[in-house]
C-alpha cells in the first residue's frame, strides 16, 4: 500500500481529527483491556490496500444511516459502528482501497462483541457441561451435571466464566482475523467475503470443541482450579484444538478458493481535494452526532423510583436502583429498548471483584430463574436474577427482547442477593410478588 499520505499534512490532519473525535466521544464506551489494546496494535499489521481513491456509496450511506440512528436513539453502540464504518470509508477516499481486516479486528475486540460473547457463553457453558457429562458417562465414569458443575466421585468441577476458554472468545477471533490477513498478504490471494464469514463461524465451533476437550481433560486428570495447570491446560487446548486446525484449514481453503488480486491498479475516482472535503463533512457529522448523544443517566433520572417496604433505596448511575436491608440486596436495572444491553450480573459483579460459582437454573414456583454463588476472598454471597416486566418473568434473551419489540411493557433485570443460601429462594419469591416492582417495570 502506498505511504504517500505520510508526506501530506492535510491527510495527517484528517487522521488526527478522526482519532481525536474517537478518543473524545468513545473513551467511556470502549473497554481499554488487553484484548482491545492488542487489536489496536495489530491494526497496522493487517492494513492491506491498493492505490486509487474509491468511494463505496452504499457503505457510506450505511455509515451515515447508523449515525442518524445513534443520534435518534442516543445509543453509543450504534455510534461506535457508525464511527468505524465512516472512518473506514473516509480512509479509502484518502489512502486507496483498504481491506476489511482493520474493521473486522476492531469489531471483534469491541465492547458490544465482548458483551454478546459473555452473555451467550453462559448458556453455552451449561450445554458444554451436559455434553461433558454425557461423554464421561459414555467412557464409564459416573458423572452428573448440576448447572455449570460436574460432579464426579464427590468432587466438583465448575465450568466457570473465569476459566481460560469461552472467556477468550474475543481473543480467538482477533487471532483468527490476524491469521487470515497474513495469509492474504503472503500469498496475494484475496479471501471472498462469504468465505471470511464461514471461517469465523468455523472458529466459533472449534472454540467450543477445544473447551469441551479442556473440560474432559480437567475432569479426567482431576486438575482443580487452584492447580497452575488448570489455566495452562486451557491455553494448550485452545492452541492445539482451535488455532492450529483453523490455520491448517485456512491455508487449504485459501489455496483452493482465494481470488487473485487484479494486476491493474484502479484509477482514482475521486480527486484529492474532493476526498478531503468529503472527509471534513464526515468528521463534522461524527462530531455533531457524538456531541448530541446524551448520557442515559439524565433520561433514567427522570423515572419515578418505586418504594420497596423495609428497604433503603439509592438511585445509582444508568438508572439502576439499589435496595438494601440487613438481609437482602436488590438491584432493579431497567432496559430501555429491545436492542439495549442489560446490566447483566455476570458482568457487573465480576467488575466489583467477585467470581461466579455454581451458576444454574432454579425453579421457583412456576418461574425459572438463574442462581449462583459469588466469591471475593473469604466473602461468599448468593444471588439470583431474572427479567421482569410486571406481567411476565423470563430468563430467555430472545423471549423478553421479542416481547418488547412487539410493544409489551418494558423489562427490568431484577437481581436479588443474600448472605445465606437458605434465604435466597424466599427472598427472590418475595421480590417477584411485590406490586411496586411490577409497577416500576412498566415505566
């Protein structure tokens, strides 16, 4: 790819303004963890392009549409998508055609991808537990599943989110995109877009397979969480049963299905002056949209706070209401729309330093809820959660989102926590039946 943009101060100015806008409006949205920093570090290594300033009208229109949606919904996730797509289109106007890899890399390292990965990994862990128990029973081992626990001869093996497996889903996709980009660069064969999607789907399947094998090995050799080999074995399985097969398969498919890069470079379709002008207009759009997106805290603060008898109440950021007494802690976390992310306990409690253990589904009356243990040093708490709109309780993501999309009352995530395990079921049932909670969920 040509590096003439390095010698053009106006191009550098546009790039600097994009970075400044992103840092200003997305600094609180982005999660500056190791995976995001790794993705940023790998971006220069996956940038591939050809000369010729080329504008893709459909992608540009999509970027503008996402910005309008972000402004209308006051949503930073849509703004993040609009920002990436708009900057990618703007960069192609200045520096020539650029491959999808930088865009893919930042998407799979983004907060929304990590959030979705964390949420879908929960039911996947439950399913992996059942599969592992079935495999162990087929091998003649007496085993049974209890939520995310595997019980073998009186010993417990937990398929926890902290284990080096499904928690590294974002990392495996980052490495997959990097490997695909390096293969294209080394062989000068372009991946068809459909094949890129297929290979990333295969990586997800390989990740599940490596996790299943990891669980079986941990149980078979009785490697407990306090053993240093617990995490080491997880990383070895990830490398041997996910990354290595993915690379071998990618090499084979690349040789068979890769498309040759056209020998003739495309002529510029937009002048440099026109490219700069369009980029300045895109910058103004991004800055205006980012500045216009208000914090959800202001919207949430206008909602009436329900009263729960016997509880002290406290309004927290993002519209979350905290209720507490000497025995029970309750969080009510409203969801604004069917597309919104809920404040999931798996994320919120771990952000406070707690680790989840023994997560499973529990039948309470005619309702099903999630329950689990929280550990932080020597402290142990017991927590339950579900989605509630005052008329319907559920733990299924698609259920409550579909109901909100159809126009039913808004849901809230209800999280009940106690210090004694024997109190959890009764506390959860009592909160379910409070009319004030139901009225709050309807707002």
